[in-house]
C-alpha cells in the first residue's frame, strides 16, 4: 500500500470519537502465565496471606496483564491490525483481582493526516464500574501486505 493519506490505513481511516471495547475475566492461571513471560513473581500476585496484609487486602493482578487488554483492543479493533504503541501514559487507579471481568476501551481522540498515527484515550474498567487504568496512547499503524502482491513476491 502506498503512503498517500487515503491509502495508508489498511482497514479504513479511524475517526475522532470512534470507540472499541473488549472484555475478559482475569484468572489466577492468567497471572501465572504472565509471570512465566515477564518474570514478575511479586508476592502481591501469588501469596494470599502476604497480599492480605497490604493495603490491597488481597492478591492483585499484574499491571502489565491488566493493560494488555488495551493491546487487544487497539491491535484488533481501532486503529486495527499492524498497530504498535509509540507512547503510553497510563495511570493505575484501582487494583484488579483474580476473577474480575475487565473491559478495555479505546476512543480515538486524534488522527494525523500525514501519517498513520492516532491518539486514543484508553481505559480499563472492572465489572463493578471502577476504572482501574486511565490514560492515553499514541499508536502507529503499519500497512498490511496485499495478499495478492505478497504471494507474487514469494514465487
């Protein structure tokens, strides 16, 4: 795809005010899998007795796992496939616990005309309505290869 302003968005140009959401329930298995990848074995995430004695009052989910739902929203919905973060500014406001259902939400605030860059407001909200994460992200969306051209190039 070319870099012309109308051709640079592989799945259509996002528009200001466009919103996408995805939800999932976080499990203890998710916490363990995230720890295997990240190495984050903080007792706040694993040790019920230790975590109960903290101001959180119990086990909490790793922040990287919580914000990971925003990757899902932005990479699959808006701006869409090929999207990576350029900058994030997130404020962690409330803990998420195993068993909580969280909803990641992205709302397009700005779309550049000269490059496939968007600014999105991002939130992660628990099932009880409490916002756990709030902030913004700047995204760059790479064009996806044309399957017909890619097949021809591979031959």
